[in-house]
């Protein structure tokens, strides 16, 4: 198959070429959108990432270009209009799991950085300032950690937090027996919000979960709670979170995702004026750490993404039933 990869980072082609694929692969850094869909002309399939747009208008364009498959290089598929894809006869496949350890460990890294003020300490020491004032954290041991979503990533995060000696509580409509066996307690959403010292989000973005962390949810949380989101930006109402930071309701916030990240993340904006006022306001808080959607970025995860993506494309080309079809 001839495959056009959109939103390709400079490091990506090597992971695909080293696997010796029989597919003809082309890589462009451009995001998929209505204005760039024509880049898929004469290709059998395209591969897209989290901030590409495959809405109805784009899918109609892709169908005119002859595209018959969309291979997502990620687990989430909220950026694809599945009804339109079915209507135009375009198969959609994804990578449901690449490395739950990569994302879970990054969530832990954000938590440790915020709790022990490592971002501040790093900058201080580089300037020769070895004062400890303002760097006091808390022991994670004995604290209650709320995990929202106990799929593969959430399960790994639970194990790590249990290893720190935390009480781990979880919210998920589908209860994981693995987590229960580990000692994770399942609570309803409201109960979790009221008891957790730390809350980490590990659930997909769907209509039911959009802005699940809003003004109402924040009002039920403990004062000083630490919130971590390495899942999808739309889970969090940014304006509500800013208000909670200003009122000191939120003790700290760690984000690897942001609801309006589409035109920013994976781009070098260092020489430009960023006109996203909400993101810029977030980054003024000393108790906020934002990373640019890098939680998945490990060698193991990238290898698994490439392997699964090529396997999905091979299944489609051979007419086989793909286990990762959306």
C-alpha cells in the first residue's frame, strides 16, 4: 500500500524503515486538515496522529483522493468522524496499546516534579541558589491517590502508586479485577473527588467525559489537591482549573495534554507570540508544569506504535479482519 503519514516528527521514519515494511511510506510534517487533505492524492491509506483532523469534510476529500484506510498512530480516535468514514467506505484502525508504562511513568514524573518542586530547584541550582525555602513537599506514602480510568495505563499507574505506599482509589464504569486484586478501592465519582489528595486522569475523551473536571468537580475536591492529566486535554475545563488555581483550591497541576493543543503542540513556537491566553495564563503559575504531549515518547512505545500500525495496514491490504479496527 502507498501510505501518506501526516504529523510525522523527524524521528519517526527510522522506526518504520527499520521494520522493513513492504508498504510504500511517505512522511510529511503537515497536520491533516481540509487544506492539506490533497497531500493524500494517489495514496491508498493515510496515517494520522492525535492533533490531525479527520472530520466529515476532510474524509470526503480523502475519499475523492482514493484513500480507503485511516491508520491512527494512537489509541484515541475522537478526532475522526467514524460515521463519515463508514459512509465513504474508509476503514479506520488504531493502536490500542503501545506502552502503558510510558504514559503512567510520565504521570508519576509530573507528580514528583510538582510535589518536590523539582522544576524550581533545577533552575535555582543552575543559578547558584541553594536555598530550600519554598521547596517543601509531602510524603506520598499514606496519601490517597484517585485514579480515573483503570484501563492498561491506569492499571500501571495504580501499581506504581501502591508501591509508594499510597491508598489507591479508582473511578471507572468498568471495574478491573486486576486492580481490585492489587487492593484498589472503587468509588463513585463524587466520593473519589472528596477523598483524594492526588487525582490522575487515565480515561478516553468521549461526550460523557468532556470537561469531567469542571467547576462542580473542582468544588468537591480537597483543598490543595494535585491534579495530573496525561490522557486527553478535553477532560479538563481549563477556565475552571485556572479559577481553582487562583483560589488555591488546586495545590498543583501537571498537564501533558491541553484541550486547545492542536495548533501548538509538536511545533516550535519559541520565536512566535503565542496568542492562546488560557495556556499562557496557566504557565504563569509556579505550581503548574506543562509538557507537550510527550508522555508516550519512549523507544519502546514508538517501536510498538510502528509495528502495530504496519500490521494494521497489512491486514487491510490482505483483506483480513483487523483486530484494531475502530
